[in-house]
């Protein structure tokens, strides 16, 4: 995975799924600027409004990481990033940079 790839992160203990932008990957862990997948629909509906929730940049220790997958289109099913782009007309990396994250 390359930095600034859009990923789905699966964690354990507790079990969580995170969608977002890969900011850093080290032997100690992974840093993602994103959101819990369970909140994605609410967040996407609020993007561009006064009620918009922000994304969080969080470090996850590698021992919690179960799986990292690219957020990719599956046949005719759009990826979450495709849906984000359709709504905002932006790449996630550009959206994140607009908020001052690099």
C-alpha cells in the first residue's frame, strides 16, 4: 500500500472497521485519517453542510490491525471513495489537505 491510498482497515480487540486515507505505515502501526465505517453514511450525507463531522487522524498499533484493504470498485459496485467523489467532486487526499492535514 502506498501513502495516501484510500483503505479499509479492520481492527480487533475491540473489532472496528475504519475507512480513510493511509497517512503512515511503520513497524509500530498504521496512521489513518478517516472515520469508523459505521458512521460513513451519516458523514457522507453531512459533507459540505454546516453540520459536517470531520475526519480523525488516528494511530493504530500494528498488533490491533487484522487487515488493510484498498477501497476498490467491485465489478459494477462503486467503492466508498467513488461515492465520496461523486458527492464532493474531490479526491479524498485533496479533501483532507483542505483541512490542513498532509
